[in-house]
């Protein structure tokens, strides 16, 4: 599919469409009445813990482009164009998810995962994610969609 001169594979467009619908359902089912993402995550009793590998691998590969996790989080996860900065706790759980650090609870690592998924959503919907990079992230969108589909 050609969008504003960018050639984006149909399967990527399909996965992004699924992601958009699944995130919308997540917001409706879990964020309604929740004051923040942590509170919403605490409402989720089950999800597929085996998912997240492609997202984790993608983030690990991106981390290697930076000198340290703080630079990675400030420049890649929460880009310089974003108005929001990660709190210290959010930084810890994002790193715990990426490293699959078992010294953190499953709930904390899940929160880190959901913070990254929310960044994908925000970057995609607010023009920060470059269209020419979308095709390279097909596996990540499939993984994110599987995570969102598994929530209950």
C-alpha cells in the first residue's frame, strides 16, 4: 500500500489496524475509570506470559545504539519530541521487562511491557514513528497484538 509516497506492506497495515482496535479495546476494558496505566495493569488478572519476546528482542537491539539505558529511554522510548518523561519507577520496570529480570515481580515486568506498548501507540498516533520504519517492525506489532489479545 502506498501512503504519501511510502510503500507499506499490506500485512503491516493489517497488523497496525489490529493494534489500533486492540489498544482501543484495552483502553475501554481496563483504562476506563483508572487514573493511570499502573492502576489499569493491576486490573488485569491474566495475560500470555510467553509473549513479549519479539518486543523484548526489538528493544534490546535498539538499546545497543545508546550508551546506557537512560539515554535509550529518553531518546528512543520517550523521544525528545514527547512532552512526557519516564519516572524512576517506570525506568526500572521498563529495564526489568527488557532484561526479563526475575528479581522484579511478573506484575512489574508486565507494567514495563505495557509502558513500551503505550509508547508504540503514542509514537504511531502522534507522528513520531517514521512510516519508512514500520515494515521493519512487523514482528513487533504481531507480538504486541498477541499480548493485547491475551489480556483478561
